[in-house]
C-alpha cells in the first residue's frame, strides 16, 4: 500500500473529496464493500466507465490507501481489489449517500 504525501487542505471536506470523490471512486468503493472484486467484475458493475478511467481511479484509491491490489502469479495474470481497513471507514458515508439517493429517486417517481 502506498500512501500519498501529506497535502494542505483548506477544509477536511476537500480531503474527503480528493480521496473518495469524483464520478467513479464512490461506486468502486461501494461495490468493494460487498467483497473482493476483479477488474472485469468492477467494469461490468460500473456502467459507462472506460478501462482507462477505471484503471486510473483504482490506482488513485490504492495510492491513498483506500483499496489494496493483490496480483496472483498465474497465466493469465489475476488481479483482485479489496478495501483496506481505511477504505471500510467510508461505509457510513456511502450508505448515507445510498439512502439519500433511494429517497430522491422515490420522490422523483412519486412526482410523475
């Protein structure tokens, strides 16, 4: 696990957004909450993500110590991603986001 060098954040919310924000990172973390996944599994789960984007986001999450990557010496090579202890601490944040999203979608459907 590689930890990125310390940065000076104006606000701790900025730190959270830097580490776990963006279009794909919250989804990657959310799907890894249910267990270890291979690259192809994540790509299928996250509709619309390109291979390049997923690779970059996984690398950033690994750099921040949120996920771990395990490489198996097999042919073809197998790589598995899982949350670290630090990554699991984001579960309450993502579960709250999911609950808000569930309520929002429900309201939107009710207005139609």
